[in-house]
């Protein structure tokens, strides 16, 4: 798996704390440095077969089609890209005009992740999104009309302006458009974001955990009734439409992250690039890798497995824990699981697979942290 972090956006959404710049002044230089980083880090992944490439950010759709293909071509110089590889481009609706969609049709991109967030104008203004409600709708239709079938759309819930009726209408819009994959996230307040500042200054109400929980349950019920499968807490797909890239991430497969702030994982170590475009460029100009690395201990690897697996329909497998971490880790895990099972937050299948119940999904982070091995 290859992940590209494209560190550019037209403007800053009020809730976002991802690394990006609203200046495109050094776009060409950053893209050249990313190509160099691929060459320098190709050995990080032992398996040279690539089943997925994901362009995230930032706003990858800010790139021109030929710039995207140059990065894909650079990957192909050092890795073998599967013929059926999933190649996803995160996109903002305002970027997907007729000319851009036509140009992207000529590239290897075969999947879109479109950041809709809401179909309501007042919601989009409150979030400071770059697109409007009309573009939210037309972008999906335009991509579909161009022949792209593998599409996912993002929606956000749990913020003050979103009534339950508006939330139902947002979901229904994607259902009516027959979007095969929906990713949906609860609004969170990250430190030092505009939203954090607005709440602290009393300019907008604080988020309501009860509203978020209720709207998450509405999400699960609505999409399940429409034959979407919740295969990960925030991700719902029609049969056969799971995201290959994200699924492999949750299953603990190795991946290489390219670009400022991008993370990488190869089961032995985790590394992350500097979240600074200028320092990223300065390092790669002299062939230095702009990253920090952490060698993962047995405890780290166990906790990583719990954190990612528990969020999915595949769950935590006690046999895997025993074979990879030993009986002591397994006994500790099952002792903790028992309490959550009795409380109705964890389910254990006849095959002993551990998954979250609907109420458990509301407490996923808390439950995972309780299952971690700590010093």
C-alpha cells in the first residue's frame, strides 16, 4: 500500500487539524521531493506488490491530472502495481468540474473519496468548506456520468446545526444516488483549530456527546436497512465495495506514506514525516529522509492490533493473539473482555472472534484502551 499526503488546500475547514498549506507557491517543489522520497524509501516495504494507492491530504484534487500520474508513474518505477489495484483520490466537490473529471478519466485513478460532509448550505458555511450545496450534489452525478462507479462519500454528524431530520436527509441523498460506500465521522474538536477557538469564545455551542451518539445509531440503523454493511465503525459499504486500502490498514498490512506528515508502517517500525513543507523540502534536497522512526515493541504491536481490529467486522482473533503474542497476553485480554461482554458492549462469536456490539461501538476508543497492555 502506498499513501500520498498532498499538503495543500484552498482554505482551512474550521474543524481540521491535518497538515496542509493554503499557499501553492511550492507545489511543484513538494511534488518533486515526493518523487525523490519514493526512490529513497522503496526498500521500506519488503513486498513490492502494490494493491492500493491512496491520495489523501490536504486536498489531492487540487493537483492536475498529469501531476497525479507522475506520482503513480514514479511508484511503478520501484514497485509492481497490480493490474486491479485500487487507486483512490480524495476530492473536494468544487474541484470536480467537467474538465477535471474528464482529465482524471484518462489517468489510473479508479476510485473517488468525495468530501461532501453535508448537503446543506448553512452547514458547509459553518464548517468553512470550500464547496457549496449545489456542488456537493453535482460533483457526485458528474463523476458517475463519467463512468466512475467506485465512489465513497464522507458525511459528518454530531455538530450543533445538524438536526436529526437534516441528518436523515443527508444520508438519504447518498442512498438515492446509489453511492456504494459511505464514510461517516462524528465531529470532534481538535486543539488550536478554528472550531476550538469558536467554542472557547462562545461563538458556537459546544458539541453534544448525546447528540453524536444518537446520530451514530441513526446512521447504523438507516444504512443497515439499506443493505450497507458496517465493516468498520465509520465505514459502510454495499456488498463487494469495501475500500481495499483502508481494509488492509485495519488488518495491519504494511504501508509506505509519502509526503509531509505522512506515516508509514512495516510491522517492525512506525515512522512519520515532518509536518512542515519547508523542512521536508530542505531535507530531501540533500537526500536526507525527513522522518522520525519508532521501533515497535511487542506491547506496541499488540495494542496496535487491538486498536485497529476491534473497529472492524473481522474483530480480534484470540488464536492470532496467542500465536503472535503468547498465552500471557491472551489471558490478560480475555479477562478484560469478560467484563465488557457481561455489560453487553462486546460480542464473542462461536468461533471466539471478539467484536463490538452496537452500544460498544459508541465506546470503541474507551474499550480499546482498556484492552491495551500497559506498563
